[in-house]
C-alpha cells in the first residue's frame, strides 16, 4: 500500500493511501490549495475521504472535496455537527469504498462521535489502521501492515513545558483526556500483532510537546520497524 502524508498535526490533517487500484483520503483538515498542491492524483479517482471527527483540523476542506466530486464518509455524530452536502455519507460499522473493506471503531475525544478506521484492500490483502485524536484505542488487531497512530505528546516534554510556563495545568488535563501519548503508542503496539507490520507512521505530533527524533527512535528501537513521525514540531 502507498501512504502519503499531506498534512499532520493541529494545523491540519490529511493523508492519502492507494492499493494501486483504488485510493482514499483520510481526513480533510488542510486547506484545499495545499491538498491540490500535494495531490499526485485526480480527485475523481479517489474512492472517498474518511473523516474521523468534526474538529476543523480534520474536516476543514470536506465540503470543498465534496464539490470536487469526492464522497466524504463520517459517523452520524460528526455528520450532525458538519456542514451538509449530498456527497457526505453517514457510515455503518462496515462498508466498502472502491477495493477497500472498511471497519470503524469508536475513539475517545472531545467531539460528538469520533471514530477510527481499519482499512483492508481486497486487491492486495494488506491492511492499514488509522487512529488519531483519542485518549484510548479500544481494541487490538492482528495482521496489520501499516499503522497510522497519533503520538501527540510525551510526559517528559509536557512536564518540561509546564515547568517553563509554556503549558498550563488546564491544557495538560485536556491533552491527557483527548490525545494519545508516546507511552500509550508503545503500550498499544506491545498489545498488537507486529509480525506483518511494514510501516508505522506516528501522526498528529504536538507542536510543543513532541519531538520527531525522540519519537521515531523510541518506537524503532523497541519494535524494529520502519517508523516515521509527522507534525509541525518545535523539536
Ligand atoms: Zn486533531
Ligand atoms: Zn480533534
């Protein structure tokens, strides 16, 4: 499976995946100009855009994508909070888009009905997990090949930022309640069958409370897999 990160982090999230026959966008949180600039694909060839929740860093360009002909899929709770368009669809627990079989799962975030996606290609048999903006991931999976998982913050960087007055205790509370940390990623990966994993993408890194090098090295050293980190971080 081909995975391209178009945008990641609180300034906007958008990912593109393809199995060679069909392609999908994951979230539409960056401005359309940037989507178009990075698009090495035609909007008309995209089988759909999977939206996780209604925060603007994930849904900003959904209506614009619909107008370009891209079907946008989301939970009922997200749909009720979003701008409406006839190409926006409320999805069931399992559905198909192009050659992909997709299963959704509930996440824990300060939004109406946040969901994650397990995406399996019926063409290649490969599977990809997409989970972002969540305090927890409710279950574990076998036979994953690609993992896109939020790694928003680390305890040590958060503590340093609080000591230095860059974060308040209220901001810390919200972060812990709504976003996945590096330590949680490590726990989640320990509980996951890693035998077939080809790539791990650590996504939605916090601007202040994350460090790409530290995050990649931590995960790579433990699990020995090809690992990338994405987000507009200070470090
Ligand atoms: Zn977000
Ligand atoms: Zn969010």
